[in-house]
C-alpha cells in the first residue's frame, strides 16, 4: 500500500479537482474485494500528496491533511446490465450530439471534456435512438489500460444518463464498481449508462463497459448529486 497518492492535473474532472471516477479507482486499488464502493467526501485535490490510510470498519481513506477526501470499502454490486448497442450503433448515437453540454466547469474533464492537450478519453455518450430505457452510449478504443482508467471510463456516462444525454452539472458522490476483466490495449469497447431512479437532488445511475464481443468488462452503480440551483431533465 502506498503512503500517498498524488493526482496529476491531467486527470482533472472539474477544472480544479480530480475526475471522481479516476480518483475513486486509485483508492479502490487498495481494497481487496471484487466490488468496491467509494464515497467522495470532498473534491479530490490535484498535484499534492494525499495520504492513504486504514479507516474504521475495514475501510481505506484518502486524506488531505486531516480532511477525509474519500473512503472505500468492499461492497456487493447487485445490478443487471442492459443489452448493449453494437459498436456502430453506439458510434452513431455519439455522433448525433443532439444534447447540450452543461457546466463549463467540466469542459476539460479527463473523461468527457475537450482537452487542449488532447490527452483525455473523449467519452461523451448520447441517447441511443429507439431505446426505452434511457440508455446513453458511445465508443472507446481502450488505451493506457489500468483499473483506475476503467473506473474513469464508466464515471461520466452516469451523469449523461441522468441528464437524458447531456453532461449537465451533477457531481459524483458515490461509485460502486466491479471489474470483470481489463480490456485489451486497443480493444474496441462500448461504454453505456442508464438512469435508475431519482430522489430529489439524488440521481442514481448504472454504467457499464462492454468488450469487443459484447461481454461486460466493468459495471458500476452511482450516486450523483444535483446542485441546488440546477435543473435536471431526468
């Protein structure tokens, strides 16, 4: 177990803090379990060491000084993934790009933003035509494959799912993820998200990464929080 984790600015989600899925995936690596639940307590800071420590009840915690940034624990993930669109169908859905973007604060997100450095994942899912489950999808040719990159790849699709295909302004509060297998480098994958339920400002979504053969590579259930002054189309 490392004593500290430092998240490079490349992995930002909002302009001044880390992408939630990426940060969650880093901490999840320190938990010995098939499925891990990570709760984000604060926006994960960039470019400074964050301490990794044992917490109560078998949890791992990520600390910025005395402040708890995130905590992770073993979990059960009881979630069924929907039938995925084909790679071509997901590609067409993403190209349609009929939904709005959302807050400019996420414009450079490592997962779904447009990066000046062109070093992000470029995963911007959109509604799949003809689906009644609100499924959003896009494609991803896997690269730099590591567990935390896979966690990141299925992070933002949840925000798009609860906003009917737009990124909107929700922030990730909790993510429970299970990786069945890592994709091969260069594997043509489909990334999808779907809304589960809404409870006031709490928006629940599922996301999945599918391999070239249509099998589920990774699956997550997420809790997103809508800012008090924002509107949701979920």
